[in-house]
C-alpha cells in the first residue's frame, strides 16, 4: 500500500500561491450556481463560544462540480487586536471526494479574507449599478482590503472613501490602498460623509451580538448598494427597512442566526446568492433601488477556493509533505 501523505500549507505558503481575485470570483460564482441548483451539501456550522462575541466554528461543505470536500475550523476573537493577534485564525482540511482520504491541510486566514471579499463582489454584481464609481469602506482591517479589491475587479471605481474608529488604522489603510490602486483613496471624517458620497458601501467591523449601529436611514443614497460583512453591527433597523432588496448567502443560516439573537430588526432577505447566480430570483430592478447584501460566510466559499490553491501550490513546489 502506498504511503498516504498530506500537503501542509502555512499561512505564508497560501499567501505565496497568490490566487488572483478574478479567479476567486469565478470559482465562487460556480459554487453558488451549484448551490442554487441544490447540489451543494453544507450542514449548518456548529460552534463553541469561549468569550462574548467570539466564536470557533466547524464549517464542512461538498461542491460536486469542483470535486471539493472538506472542513474549516475557524475562530474569530474581536479583542485579539489588543494582544497584537489577528481577529481570524484557523485551519482547513481537504478530502478526496472518492475515497474520503485527507490530502491537504492549510491555514485558512488568507482564504477567509479573500472569499469574503469575493462574496461581496458577487452580490454587488447582481445588486449594484454596473456603472458604480465610488466606494466606501467602513472599518479598515483585513476585510476592508479584500472587499475593496473585489469591488475594484468588477466596477469602474474612480474613488474610495475609508473610515475607521482608530485614526492610525485608517491612515495606514489609506496609504496602502493608494499604492495598490490607481483610483483616488480618501480618508473620511466620519461614516456619514463616506456613505453619502458612495455608490458601494462595505461595513467590515467585528460581528457583535449586541451592537450599537451607526448607519441611519437615508445615508445610503438611492441607487446605492451596501454589504454588511459585520451582520447588523453597523446598520440600524430603519436603514435596513429602507432597502428595496436584501440578499444573503444562505437563508437557513440567516434564520439560524436570527434565532440566536442577531438581525432582530432586519427584514427577511428576498434571495440568496445561489438564487441570484442561477437567475431564479432577479437582481437589481432599477437605478433607484437601495440594495443590501448580508453574507454570513459559508463553508462552500472556502471549499470553492482551497482546491485551486492546493493545485497551484503543487505546481509551484510550495508547502511541506507530511505522512498521514
């Protein structure tokens, strides 16, 4: 019997593969089309919670068309920044879909960051105006970076506003994004200023069970699109009630979170991304609609991307082979 081996990819290894955002968007869209057709197996993610507003979740999924089966074990601890530690950490395991044998273990931090940004981009593809030119990023952490990259891959951006409650974090973000993109990056004095000037708005702070939302009704202009990466932590009930269309990435998990105490003032989403990707539900209906995406973060997002990272890592000789 041949020796069974797994390829181990550290965070640095995954980053070295450097999978590009257009490819990530393409893989994610294929996965959501599979989901829309009822072909993805993805049980609700169980989790444990060792501290308030913190989580450690198990996230399994199988995507037949991508031959991708696996699980992510991921944690999110909002107070980690005070210790100089990342908010998100974890590992991802891939299994052969014909034998069930594990063949790769990799850090999931980079994958989580980029697939979340790509999910915003995919929702915006269906719910935002195609000619959107101005973006706003509220909370200038990792998600603020990847969400802007996804939007810049899909829309003709000319300007982006950035706001963070920590001035030094905002300044660092503005400096980095100015080097990365050719369009204008401007610091905002406050959330309202950033939002009211923008066509595309992303809020990407920590997810809080008992938030004090900031964004009020009428801040998002007619025709605007918002992505609430941080659930309902930033958007007030009246602001969400004003939306013409609200989408999510999975209805069942949205309802699960609602029963757990989130989204108490959020209207029920009319569609999920699988329904939008397959055309079962319409996207934007007019240039005047205010639309909002509330993506919860799905295991299938990670499993859409991880096999391609594995394949490219093997081709480039990245990672370490370990006996199983």
